C-alpha cells in the first residue's frame, strides 16, 4: 500500500528525530549561504596560496579562549581602515594615517608590522610614532623613501625587527626606569615605564608622510599587531584562517553528499526497477552485474582510481556514484517484482502502453518514499568517504573541504602538538552533518517501512 506525500509529511512532523535532523540541516544550509555570500570567492580560490595569508598569524588559537583564561593572550590585530588627514604647511604637504586600538592583554605582542603603498615624487619623509596610553610618545622610525623624479608607487613592509626601529627606541632609554638592553621593539613599546610588564590601554600609531607635492598619497595602509590568538577558529601552520575553511567546507560537503546520494539512488532505482520488471534473462544478467560491482572493495578501488586517473572533486563524485547505486538497485528490484504483479500493471500492459511508460508512471512513483529515505541515508556515507580520501591525501587540494583540513593537520602533526582547534572543528562538523541526514533518513525509513513502524 503506497503512502501519499501528505501522510509522509504528517508522520514526519510527529517524529522528534526527523525534526531534529531538519533543524540541523537548516542551520547547515544557512551557514552555506553565509559562506557563499559573505566570503569573497577570491578567498576560496586562494586557499592554498601562502601570499594570501601572509598577514595572518601562524598556529594561533581561537580568540574566544581568552574568556576562560585568567591571563589574557594577545590577539592578532589587522587594522586596515586608518583615520586619514591631510595638511599643507607652506610648500610641504603632510599626509597622516592614525591606527587606534585597545591593548588589554597580560603578555607582550609577537611583533608589529606596517604595510603601505605610497604614491609620490621626489624624496618624501616617512615618520612612524606611537602614542601610548600613558601619553608617552615614542619615535619608531624616520626614513626617506627612494628618490623618484616622476610619479611612482612604492610598496613596503616595515617590521618591528628593523634595526633602525630598535636603535631609535634605545636612544629614548631615559623615558624608562629599567634597562632596555636585549628587549625587542614590541616589548619596549608596550611596556610600562617603571617595570617590564605590559601597559594596557589605547594605543595610537601615527604614520606621517612629508613631501612637497600635493599629489602624494598613502594607499593600502595596514597595521598588523602580532598575537597568539585570532578569530573564531584560529589559524593553521600555513597561517590560513580555519573559520573560512570550515565555512566553505559546509556547502562543499552538502554539495558532494547530496549530488552523490541523488545520482546513486536515481541510478540504482531505475536499474533495479527495470531489471525487476523485465525479469527472466534480463533480470538475471543485470543482477549478476550488480553482484560483481557490489563485491568490489570500494575504498581500495577509489584510492587506485584517484591516484591513477584524477583527484578532482568532480571526478571523485563520479567514482562515489559508481559504487553507491548497487544496494539501492537490489532493494528497488525486489519492490518492482511485487508491484508488477498488481492488477493496474496488467491493465496498462493490455492497453498497449510502452514498458518505459509503465515503469516511469506506475512503478517508480510507488518507490519514491523509499528513494527519499535512501537519499537521506546515503548522504553521510558520501561525505565521510570523501573526507577519508582527502585525509589520506587523495582529495582535491584546491578545495578547502573538511577532510582536506584534517589531512593538513595530520601532515603538520597537529595532534602531537596539541593543536586541538585544527582537528576538532572539522571532525565535529563531519559528525554533525552526517547525524542530521541519519536522523532524517531513519525518520523517513520508519514511515515508509511498515515493519519498522510496528
């Protein structure tokens, strides 16, 4: 006896397991749309480009860890929108960029870096000054940019390890009550004047460009204050923001799982129904072929195919589909054998309807509830198989899938180094996604399978 879509919907809404699965899936879909809309596609395509992440910290823990620590770890700050002013003093133009931020941590930052791109003519003077919370001004740098007789663009990255910065700070030793010997530039800048402890409060970095041409300007101005904590999910050995990888991994996982599940179930359903309806030698030959595919060890073959043919994510979807349809074909074939004995099938044959029309109009619709349950149950298998292949290094490295993140964590020894934020989040996301579809699939299976319902 077939079940109408309305009955399936009514029974499904009564299932706590099904509602839980749908709720989790809705959250995953929202995360997927957020990733696609909010994160630039360039970030996705540049996932494996080291230069794209040069401004990020290496192996930084998630920033929220500070909420549970008595001593606060400095967070990595990337400040890209300075307050800009322009003044003209006679023939001299002064372009100023101000970077203000709050430093409220119990340890010194790792470093500070100023990146900029200046457009100028002549030999302008670049000056960097920091104003501390106690009102003390420290001159960090005063240097001339390379001379140019024509309008030119100069790009540079100034590090706190620069010898000139360290020398300028050491000349201001009288402002401190302790020795500055063997101290780094960041230790001096962020230190209390009386004791060598971090000075908390608001800091302002002043960048001044002095020139005699009003066409001079500073663009792409960025201040980086290095820290050991960053973002929601931290960073990895290659400085990549793991939150971006986890977000992008969500639509990729859903895409892989759903496409493989739909394709394999559709293929197996049509194959099994056709074999069951035709019967006799056709059924025998088709089922023997099905048994051969079913007997093949899927994982070793997937590994061999990935190594010898291609590890493209689209080719992998095809491989997963090839090995995913055989189980569905067996069940659909047995159901088709029962359905074809019913009276309306005999009536359709007597009326001269084509066999393809009988299969698609009278048999396949009876199996759709089973097909939907099979799709939901097949999604986790596809996701975990892709993650397993990627973990073994056989996935597509150009896509930030959860399995690829776990592979990179394994390569760099994240487990032995205690880098839990690199391992746990992708593993938890794989488990949660699989659990959502298992809940949905089991709820549907109970509805469409009378024996389970009883």
